[in-house]
C-alpha cells in the first residue's frame, strides 16, 4: 500500500488565508481535526519568523489581546478539537493574539504569538 502524501501545508495556508508568509518563515502543521459530525474543521499551524518587520502581520508588538479569560476557553476548545485525531497539540501555548485577522461566514483565522521569540500559532477554523 502506498503511503499517503502530505499536502504542502504552507501553500494550503497561504491560499486559504490570503497571507503571504515571509520567505524565511518556518512553517509546520501541528494538529488538524477531521470535522466529523460534532466538531468544526480546525487546523493549528506553527510559524517561526526569525526577524519580523515592525508593523508587519508578524510584529509581536501588534499582538495585544491576551490569550486568557474567555478567549482562553475558545482557544482551548480549538486545541482540543484539533488534537482529536491523535495529533499532539500539547505544546500549543498561545500568549497573546490578534483576533481581527479573518472572521467571515464559515471561516475564522486567529494568529497568536507564543512565549518564544519569533514563534506564532495560526488557528484556522471551518464551520
């Protein structure tokens, strides 16, 4: 039996989100749900941007909404759903987020930074 080839997750993310990542960005798909009947399709990506330009989408100073309180409950739900297929999302720890990236009917994109300099998480949800 042939192994299933993984898609180019970076290309998938850029096409669906409309975001062109910096050329030097490292990109990894962390966890992804299959949707099913009871959950949304949730994908979590890890993006490392070594030297984000000031004022750019990946400028950590623009990530001002803390990932706690009611926001934490929403992010925890997304992490749980993304990990339901067995993907390990145990090291997904957002600290502050930008919730205004994209939120249109049936699609939500939340970008968060982590405690590691230059590291970001993208939470992509299809309802």
